[in-house]
C-alpha cells in the first residue's frame, strides 16, 4: 500500500499534509484560512512531499505552492468550499452514525433508483434529497443511486466533469451532507450506490497534471485524456484512484460503486485496474462484514466483467445492459436512428430476457462489426436493466422522457417489461409517475472557448445518432431548471395510477414466490413476432408465473405457449384499476401447452400457477 495523500488531522491542533508531486522541484504548504502561513514541505523518494503544521483544525484552508510560483488546490482535497479553483479545506472525518451495524442488502434484492442531486429537489442538495427518501421506500426501491458527486466546476453539471476525485461537490453540501444522506438511507433500509468516474477527469479546474503524470498520451477517451494506469509512475496513479474508491465505501459507508464507462479505462497491465479495485473493495467489505458491490457500465457486452476470477473474469458484481434498454425502447417508440437501428423486432427483447444481452457475437449494423460475447450462463443478478436512465434520456436532442414520448398504456408496458424481468431493475427519477419534464445535458464552465467546444461536441455526437433538431444551450440556467421533476404530478390523474402500478409491481417482485428468487431453470422467453408479443416464463423452487407483453397497437387474440396446467391472473395492465379500458383476459386460464389471450393494445398480463 502507498502512503495516503491529502490532509489529515493528528490531534492537539496539528495536521499532516502529504502530496505526490514528482513534476515539482519544491512544494510549500500555503495556509490561507484562518491565517496565512507558508511552510516548506519535505521531499522524499518517489516524488512525495510532507509537512506537519500546528494550529490546524476542521475548516483550515490551504493550497500547495509548486516551485515557488503557482498555487494549486490539493489533488486529494476532501472539500472545495469555494469551487474548483479555491483553496482546499481540512475536514473532520468523524461522524456519529445512527446505524453502525448496517451490513448491506443481498445483491438480488437491489432495485436501483437513479437520481441527480442538483435537479432532484428545488434546493439541489443532499440534505433536501434525504427529505424525499421515505417516498422512495414507499415506492419499493431498495438502492438509491447518486450520479457523480465528486467536485466539478460550477453548480450545474451531470457530475462526469468531476476534477477532485476525493471531494464531495460543495453545492450539494460537501462531505458531511453525503454522510447524513447515507445515514438516513441506511436508517430507512435503503442501500446507497455512488457513480464514480475512473476513465477521465473534467476539462476545467483539473490540477492533477501540474503535480504528476496522472494522464497517459496513449489513453484517449471521448471526453479528454485518459488516466495513466499502466505507464511509468502509474503505481501512484492507480493508488490515488484506488484509495478514493475505498474511501467512499469505508468513510462514507456507500454500499456499491457504479463504475462509469469502464470500456474507456486503458490498462494493459497484467493485473488490470478493475481486478485490483474489485479485490480491494470486496476485501474491505469482508473485513467489516458488509455487503459491498461494484456495478460496471460497459458498452461492449463483455461477460468477463462479471465472471468469477477463477473463470477468467474480473469478478465485478453486475453490469448495465444497454441492449435491454435499446430493444425495449425501439419496440415502444418506433425509433430506429443511431443506436436503435439494430432493434425493433420482438426477438431482441426476448433474447435480452433470456441472456442479458441481445448481441453476443453477432454483427451490429450500428457498430459495423461484431458485438459482444455469449453470456447465457450468467445469473440474472449480473445485469442491471432499465427503460430510462440519465444517459438514454439526456443523450437525446430533446431530452424527452417516456412521459412525453409514450402513451399512458405504453408507459405501463415499459414498467412491466423491466420490473417483471429477472434482472436488477433501475428506475430514473420521476419515471414512476410518468414525469413529463425533460432531462437535458447541462454544464457550467467559465471558459468561452471550452463552452464552444462542448456545444460543438454535443452537436456532432447527436448528429451521429441521427438527431438533427436544435439543441438547448447546455450552459443556460433554464436548461438546468427545465430538467427538474415536477413531484406534484405524482398525486394527480394518470400519474397517480402509474405510480400505483409501479408500487404493485415492486411489491410482487418482493413477495411473489416465482419472482422474488431466481430459479435454477433459465427464463423462457419467446418472441411472437406476428402478434408483436413477448411471452416470458419464470420458475423458482416456490412457484411459476408467466407474463405476456403485447407491443401491438391493436387489440389482438394471441396464442401464448403457456405450459400445461391451470393458471390464475395476477395483474392485467388494461384493468380499470390501473387506468385501463378494461381487461378481457380470463381470471382463470387452462392450458394444454397453448392458450389464447385477448390482449389490449400496449398491455401486459401476469399469470401464476394455480395450486393443484
């Protein structure tokens, strides 16, 4: 283990400051609040500089002065109360946790709820978000997933432009607010998932390149230089981000890390950064008797990410399945532009239900190459699926959610397809009541040239996806403000009915014998293309159930391949209880291997095996 960098309180009014700065010949600690003082730092082997200072307490602010010329915040800053260019602040890591015996939740019980702190509430803070947690528990979610909170420039940003990997965004409330948020979640029985970025840093306010070789010329990402995880002096760089990740799960007691775009992590080391990270995070969890997870985002459909290490995998716990989203989205919207051009039939969604991915080595027209590898032997808990998330909504020209794009019946159908699947489901804030406000891409930068470059980059990116519409200005405050959910909608009309359906589906997922536990038998999913219908059968040791999803625009009588036996209807989305026009499916159904069901347009029905 390398020595931890940053500022640390030693007690008795003393503080230890350590920084890795191999690019500097000399480093001085410049204290700026509550008093000014310049302290030479002692160099040691490998480019590390240290200094001990007196009269240091929580709230002390400081810079590092490099070669007697430039002042920079601490790369390992724990708090940037004046923004990315201001001084770093010493923080007290102590916190009075109210649930010290929290051990986490089983992976298969996780239902993710993704939210953006800045737009989730009018206040845009972690404390304000904590005030809405009881509503999420009542909804039935079990894990609150925060988009990145590492310090970024300004107050309006998705979070992927973070430049201080150890600091909590000041406008969100800083490190103490994140601890209060996690503590409240655990008190309510909710796990916390934090989105972290280990592939790049943001373009404004990043100081790492002034201190050492944190970036690698070979490692380019779509967002800028990649991190040096395998070049000269990379051990220190790896340790810096490894320690940052461990700090989230140890000091802040976060239950899982969502790893952003791991396909953009360039590392040719014999032991990949992800291997090392997984071993460290899982090892920490075992040492404190907590369930701690790593969930990857990766667009390659690579099952090795979640295979056990002894089978040649990286031993991560789960990964996002974009294929599931794309297959469902294309069926519901009819869109075929960009990433949706490979989808549109029912079979891709059926395959995603069976295997987690649609592309497992086949040619993709969109990518113009083969995509993915077989994943059919992986358990369902290795995949996270959704109908909407920040990427899929925000990376549209209009930022439109399903509440604007789809009919009420189609929104219910989307909910059923995700929540009745065997995978770990993810909801995007406001989805549960059919939020109609858009979720745009937004940011806040101070450099006009950088802002112009970002605008041009967004136009080029969206044009490549087939979007030619005019884009809202990502730097306009109103673009950010329009992206806030309207929580008042949840109590009215069809929004209330949709919310009730989400609650019922999540209740069934928790309590129904065929849905609450994965069975040894794989899911049977059959595409009935002529009827635009998907049949899916789930079995467990405790029961069996099948769901039928009808994506057609007309009422249809569909011969479904229900196994022989008697079946009882559990839920039909066309029922008046859920705001539908009335269900015509029978309450009791007998099947000799096939049975006709009259299905309403854009509807789904769930049946369970009747007791013998």
